[in-house]
């Protein structure tokens, strides 16, 4: 046990703090032209403001923020200026966090390569001594030494940018900007690329304000679904309603969380809106978002007190789930909810939502109040220094949407009043297969390694050891059959020890009036005798098998 790492405690994941819903805007050609003109104009202001904020670097303060906002107010409006400057500040802060993450990644890569370069060629790893494995060949060692110098040079540049407060941000996306030089490889024409580039750089986002009419004065959506936009001062000639507003012909009706959204706007509580153009589909969409009061996080014992838990093992193509009762025993049959992660991002997102919906429906049918998942983190999982030449496995974990899956599950479970319990993922697959896969396999049911891992995840959430409960001890007093693994409660003392030695002849013959059965009338009826030896009598909890 000395080589095993310390397991983290299981926690109840807090619910979401924000809500976002989206609906399609079926705009006319004239409405689309006005929205595009307004979005392009405000996008140019946002680009200029981002450049100005980036030039300030670490010297930026509240006074310079006020100066930027005053300059934008004269070219748009006070509310548009506030939305633009706030979006600029958030984008700059996001770039700084990404820069810090990249810096940490460079340090981890350099440390891992230096540790492997210091080892002899072909040396095996020693986890107990903390020694990494050596590189297989001299050529690989040489290539990694060159990569080490490249990473160190890159580290020097990033550290200098970090110290100076310099960030690199591309409005519209760096990857899509680079696609301009490789249109054939991207499958785009120059005209198509320009249309998408213009749509990505539009700015039609307005923050809400409590106390104002319908919670937003800049982009207003009434309780009847009417959408109107406050036009910037230079585009006031496009207005079709006073004072300087443009009312769209299209209306919206948020199907998902529609009642919650309606309650907010009728109470004039803040709701933020974003209008964006999907050039691939040729559609316009509007997204409404707002903050919600965070629900109090239940204690772990309270979350697991009712109905046990549904243990979930997350995999590349499916979720393996199994219901467990409060004692950690599997109930019913294993469930598998499949999804496909090989298509586009929109398709993958839809597949994940469908799988999570089926999982929540299963939890409700089981009357389980909690779902246990692994707290996976693959931020450093795609490194070749960690997984060697196993490119297939590195690609598998690089495309596995752990953060998105966890965030969506927490958000969807909050609406169903189902608690999400995050557990340490260490050894769940290995120990689950060791203790549960074979015993639960029957001629009519083939238990997979992932099904067994879901039981391990659920038992860890419940506070039980992963080892299963086995049959009673052997009929004799010898332990030659192996160490007992009969389950006992966590608070039972000496539950992991062997049976105590009872003195007496090995034939169990004792003089009259002596021995374990002396004076026990139940010994005359062996078929109904409660136990051969009371010291190994099983717990009253039902067996797991």
C-alpha cells in the first residue's frame, strides 16, 4: 500500500450560478441587413477598444477604463460603451489566464523531458523512487534534447510577455484567421471565408440592468417576444421606432426555461442578450443569460441518504452506470448510454446532451437522489512524455470532453434535484475489474470492465471500500483459503483482521461441558443453528452478490 497515492475526499458539486437559453430569430432580409450593419460597426469599436486596452498592459486602472468608456459613448451610446469595455476587459483577463496555463504547461513539459533525458537509454520507470523511464533509442534522445531547447526558448518569450502584461488576442479566432492562408485545406472559398470572418467579429452583446424595463434597455425583449435594438448614434437613421430604436419583425419564444425567463423580465430583473449570425446555416440566433441564486450545497451524507447512488464511469463512447443501494450493493442491471464524438462540435454536443438526459431519466426511475462521477482532469493527459508512443490513447483523451460533460451534467441535474458527487478516479477501473467484474458475470449477463468501474465509483461515493462482500469463512478454522474479505461497517473495529484462534483440538472434539457449543440447545439442531462460531457470524446486511 505504500505505492498508492492518497485518495481525495468525495464532494458534492455545487450547482450552476448562471443560465443561458437560445432561440432562433427568423428575421427578414431588411432586418438581417440592419443587424449586420450594426454588428459590424460595433465590432470595429470593440476591436479598437481591445487594442487600446492591450496597449495599457498592467498600467490599466479605473481611470483609464472611464476614459475609454467616454470615448466610445460619443461614437455609440453609454450602454453600448459599457458593454464593449466590459467585454474587452473579460477578453483580456481570459487571455491572461490562458497565458498562465500555457506557462504552467511549458514548465511541466520541460521538467518531464529533463527527467527522462537524465535517465539511461531504455531505463524503466520506478514510481516508488520517483524516477521516470529513459528514452528508447539514441535518436529519440537527440530529438527530445532539441525539443527541450525549443521549449526553453518559448518559455523565455512567454515569461517576458507575462511580466510585461502583454497578451495576444485575435478577435474572430486565431485558428480561423490562419485558415485564410489555407482555404483549399479548409474547404472554403475566399468569399465564404470573408462572410464568416465578418460574422465572427460582429458585436451585438448587451448586459442587463435590474430596474430597467424588461431588464435590458439596449437589446430589449418584451414579454410578447418582440425584439428591439438601441441603435448607435451614427446609425440612428435606421431607426423605425422612437427613440432611436429598431424593432425587428421576428419574435422569439424561449422554449427551454421560458417561464423562468418570463418571470425575470416581468419583474424587470437583469437579463443579458447576445445576437449572432450563423453563416453556415444562414440563421440568426439570440441568447439570453442571467445569474441565478446559488442553491445551498447539501452535505455529502444528506445527498446520499435517500435511494443510494448511481455510479457512472465515463468513457470515450459511452457512460456506464449502475444503481447501488445505501450499503454499496449493485441493484438491477448495468446501463450504458452511448454517444459519438467523431463528428463536428455541434454533433458532439448534441450527443452528450442526449446521453446525459437518458442518464438523468434512469436516475429518476431508480429514485436515486445522487449521481457519482469521476473527477477527471486531462489537462496534461495528452503529453507524449506521460503516455509514450501510444498516439491512439493520447488522441482519445484529448478529444474526451471532461469539462463540458461535467458542466452539462451539473446544470441538467440541478433542474431534476439530483446531487452530483465527484469522487477521486484513482484505481476505480483496476479495482472494479478485480473485485466486481467476474462475480457479476453470468451466462445471461456479461459485465464489462466499465460496468465494474461504475460500481467502484458508486461505492467510493458512499464511503465503502471497493472490495466486494464475499461468502462466509471456510468451514474449518484454518485460513489456508485466503484472507477474509467479508464486508463490515466502516466503524467496526478489527474488521480487516483474520479470525481469532480458538484453542482446542483440530478435530473440534471437546470434553463434555466445554467448548463453544456447551450448554447451547441450538447445537442439537444443526440445520437451524445460527452459526458454527459466533466470532465469524456475518453482518445482517444482505450480500452484494
